[in-house]
C-alpha cells in the first residue's frame, strides 16, 4: 500500500514538474519571438501614453485650483456669460396674446415670435366684408 502511494505521488509530482517546464518553455519562446517584442513595445507605448495623460490631467487640475481661481472664474464669467442688458424698444408694448388657446400677456414682439395672436392681428385677419360695421355718430 505504501509502495502504491509512493508511486502515485511520484507520478503526480513528475506530472506537475513536466507541466511547469512546458509553461516555462512557452514563456521563453514568446519572449524571444517577434510577436512578443511587438506586444512588449505596444505595452510600453500604452504605459507612456497613460503617464502623459495623467501628467496633463494633474497640470490641468493645478491650473484650476489654488490662489486666484475665483478671480479667473469671475473674469471668464464676465467675458463669456455676462452681457449688456437688452434695451427695450419703447414702442414694443405689452399686449394680450393668445398662444395655443391660452391668453398670456407678453410684449408684442415676443407674441409674434411665438406665433401668437394679438387683438390687432385678429382685427387685421378679418376681411372688410365680415367686419361688423359701426354705427355713425349722430345717425
């Protein structure tokens, strides 16, 4: 029984030894083959790109933090976002505007932009034939 156990363990361990040697040989073949060299160069190139991208991100973060950031942000906001207040046309009066069946009160130009109907446009839309006639004064 002991002899069988010793033989089985010897066969088992020799099999592991052989498998390890095969794996080691495959690694050596890959290391010295052209494909492995190309793959290694690609891996080095990818690592260089990753470190470059990380350095760029770090420098961008350094520019966006630290003293003076609030002033830089305020200057950017003033240049890009703040605009002069819109000057209102004195002849652009607020009128009642019907948009989609709802009555709203807007400036006349806004009503026209939204394709709404003002009381003036309603009277202009009618033809003279269908417009109700007003009685003449004194008649």
